[in-house]
C-alpha cells in the first residue's frame, strides 16, 4: 500500500503575507507533488483545508474548480476530507466540487479499508454548519461514530483512519470529543494500522496504545512542496517526507 498525502493547502489567490503562508502557490505545489512523488502510488489523499476564503479574492467555488481541473489531468484517484476552512462553503457544494461521495465515507484499496472522517462541525448536533466553523472547536457527530464503529467491527481488512482535526497532540487542534473516537479505535486496536491528520501545521507523531497517530505538515507554509509518501506493510508505517515534511518509520507493536 502506497499513497501520496497533502494537507492544509489553503489555496487562494491571496498574495503571500507575513505569516509564511503562500496560498497562491498551492495549486502548483499539488501539481508538482503528483508529478514528482506519485509514481507507484495508489491514490492521493488530501486531509482538508483545500481552499480558503478571503475578502477580495477568488470565491472558494472557483478555487475548487481550478483544483479539480488540475487533478483531472492526472490518472490517479483523489480522496479528500473536510477542513475547517472548507466549511466557509456549503458542505454539499464542497462535496460536489471535490467529487467526495459524502461528508464522511470509506473506500478500499490494496487490501486496506480507509475511513475518511468529517471532523468539521462546532456541535455534534449540527453536522452541516451555516458558516465557517471555529477551528478550535471541532467535533465528530454520533451518527458518524456509530458508522465508524460498525465499519471497523465488520471489516476483515486492516483499517486506516483519516481526518482533518487531531485525535491526539496539540490541544487547540484536537477534536473536542476525541476520546470517544480513540476509545473505539483502541477497542479494535489490532485492526487499526494508522491514523492520519492535518490541521496542526507543524506536524507531529504520537501513539495511543500500539496505534500510530501522524499529523502531516501544511503544504501552504513556505515555498517548499511539502507532502509525504506513505507506505504501509503489515505492522510498519513508512513515511517519506518531501519538502519540509519529516521522514519516519513507525512500527505498530504493543
């Protein structure tokens, strides 16, 4: 199993500012990442914050259409999750423009089951927010928790979980009800190969029990093409960092 990961693109035509964010470069960076690093990869995963909304700049609908047009030029599947900034656009519109099958969904590839979670709501009772959510108050709703547990319980395949907001690590970037999710994952610890997140731009690596939790660095930061090639083989998770991303090998063992 091998795939390319990008996260926190924050694509916009906004000029570079003083915070080291190069929003306007993200489209070309993703294109370059696929051209350089996707050889042998089964798909590209984007862990949220695909496009960003700024006054006086292009609307997110146009930005996402540009991203989609670029991706359509490659013969490789693209799977996205919601980021908090993506909720400035109606979720159903984001789903349509990115080609996602739903706000959360699963797919199988090379003998693995992938669960793509929607962590972008400020209340478990409001999965479709009417405006952009607060980035420090991310939740996963009960419907999704039940779906996730049933998917894992009924699967004979090893499982990889992907979400935008964190399940462990930096407090401000961690899902408010993360314990409900990690408890489910710990219950099925032997089935879970890894958990991958974005949101926290500096990235980090941790474990809960034997499960690796990896947060990837943001593509929008600096001028480097920051992404990662992930390979999973039995109990070994190998991450080859590109640009500012770190390379690491994590053994899943108790």
